[in-house]
C-alpha cells in the first residue's frame, strides 16, 4: 500500500462507530464481547470530543476507513500512554497499513507529551502475529503474566519508549 493513498485523521464521527465494529469483527482476533467495547470507547470519544481520554486515529483509503488505533494517557503517570486498540480490516492485513498507522500513533502520542506507549496482547499461539507486529516495530517485551485472561492464556506486555 502506497503511503500517498492513505489519509490519516483523528476525531471520531458518528459513522465511524459502525465501521469500528466492522473492522474489529473482521480481524478474527477479538471475542464477540470485546467488539462492543471498542465501539463504546469510540462513542465516548465522539460524545466528549477532546475531553475524552480515548483518542482515535483512523486510516482511510479511497474514502473508506480501513484501520484505526485507540490510545490514551495512563492515569497517575507522567507521559505514560496505553495503546488500547490497533486494528486493520482483515482484507488489508499484511499491506503495511498497520505499520504506518502505528507510526502515526507514535507521533500523536509524542505530540501529547508521551514518554512511552504500552501495548498488551495474549500469549496464545493465535496471537503470535500480533506479538511479531509489536516486536518488528521495536517494542520491547516488558512482562508476561501467565494465566492472566484465563488458564492457559497469559498477557504479554510490550513497551515502546520515546
């Protein structure tokens, strides 16, 4: 995917809510009960605007939103941010959009005074591509918590320091 064809934008619009649901569901990486959470965070951001702690960055190709990230400050830290979601529509996985979106997310976090960005994912084999994604984007594996989500499903915590 050529960078010139991708437009990055922030700020949630009403039409983004359903698109977030579609993109997240298409990925095959999230449980059915997780998808409404992504939509709820976007709805809060849409309703509260800049006052929300949930910030969204969208990647649009030919006028269609194909990927998004959601990030926000970590309470009681100086410059700590969480990466809550980064999702590319399954039809475009592997096209490089996710990497470009993550780079733009890093810029946005740094512009907000971010010192580091935390990303968390599952330790299950199904999530090996997600872990490789973070590692290939120079995230350091900071911790693994065994059996976090459920027995046999640990949490892997990555950090990107700026």
